[in-house]
C-alpha cells in the first residue's frame, strides 16, 4: 500500500505558483485561492502537487515544475525549469511576457483573459457616466468650494447614443452587456467576426477590421478593448482619430501604445474630439510633463482598471479547469497564439 501511495505521488503533476515582490499589488499578496481551487476539486487534489514560491525560493522550486503559474517569467527562471510544459500567466496581455527565451521552449502558454472583464467594463462605463453628467467639472467646483448650480453646462444623456467597441473579446462583450442597460446602441469591430465568446450578446452592428473607420464615424463613445500587437501599435494615429466625431469621446483600458499619444493630444487641443478617459499610456508612469495632465476634458487613472478583489479567485477557477484539461490531454482555454500575438 505504501508503495502504491508513493507511486501516485510520483505521478502527480507538479505546479508552482510564483509570487514575486513586483507582483504585489494589494490583492495579489494572498494566492490562497489557487490552493482552495485545487484542493476543493476532487478531480485534481490527488493528481496535482501544488507549491508556492516567493522570490528567494523561485529558482529551486521551478526546477522540476511542469506547470508554472506567474505574472512574469525571467530568462533565468525559464532556463532553470528543465521539466517545463506549460506557463499559465495570471495576466491577460502577454506583449511583454512571451519572450524569445520562452518561445524557444515550445511549451503551452495561457493567459487570464476574461477574469477582469467585469471590472474593466465597469471602469469604462464610469468614464462614460462622468463625462455625460459632467462630473469632472463638478469635482473641480467642489474642490474650489463653489456652488455651481447656475453655471451653464451642456449636459448629455446616454439614451439613444452609440457606443463603439474596438475589440470584442471578453472585456468588449462585458462592456456591451453593461452599455445596453443604459439604453446605448451597441456596435463593435472585431478581427474575426465569426468568432464570439458569448453568442447570446446582441449587437446592433458588427464590423470587420477594414470597416473600423466607418464604425468610428457612427460612434459617440469609442472604447478600445483590443490586445496590443505589432498590428495594433499606434492603430489610433492622426488618420484614424480623424474618423471620430468632434462630439465623440475616446476611452482606452487596454494598452497605451495602441494610441499615438501625441496625435491624441493634438486632436484634443484642436477640438477634434470632446474628451478621453485613459487608464493606460505609451510610457508608464505617465510623465509629469505630459499635456494630458492639464486637460480638463481628460480623465486619467494609473492603470488600475484591471484591479478587482476577485482577480485571483477567478484566475484560480480558470487554472483548475485548465489543469484538468492539461492532465487529460484536452485543449487548454486561453491558449496563446503566436500568429495573432495574444
């Protein structure tokens, strides 16, 4: 019997969760949801050996790991992982994480796309509501102790307006659901219009990539929720921004380099669009001398749209599902596609 138990232990899939200081935003210090997700799964608890490793333990812990769960993986760690078969990143955007060293290992790579779809969608809706109800103006009035009741302000309303979503992945779909609740007409542009995560979400129109200028011209609120790839670098340049209505607002909670920042600043200064809500920037932190800071028609947040207290719980549930698939030889969810770049 003891021999049988030892044999089962030897056959367990070895999983290491790496916790590093650079990953330590408030909700990431506690990675216990990974343990709870695996121990609470009867199909996994006897088939997985789970370990946690902080900075000083990582090289030793990763040596015989088949699966590594992390936010980033250095070349040194990649070289140390002699048995590596799968890297499960707990972030969505992999533009900086899939390095030449990792590609050379020819292992499975997955991301956490979708785990922060609700909160990113909520943040974009927050920007939209703030502009629509002129909250930036009234917040400035509050700080000045000014009762601005009699000031003439051009209010707007969302009912009947059009939201244009650029990138209809999980975040885009979550945004579409919430936008519809406010009476917005919902249109979107998507790389592959035949592929959807949730077919139940109804759109008023869906555009192919080459139709993006047409979609922009019809949108009152333009929301960027697409991945950053070489193809999307500076997609929103001077020429693309020119397709937006002068009354339109632009929002970006994806990656800063999708927008040519200087072109956006010029368009805002010239009144070519009404405002922008930005969570991401070409260079982060945003330089203190950026003109964006001083613009009253810009809302700036410091790359926090992805933060949610449910982040690790959702990521752990995705990992548990994928671990079953991995052990049983079934296709993994959220598999990185080197051809698409995400």
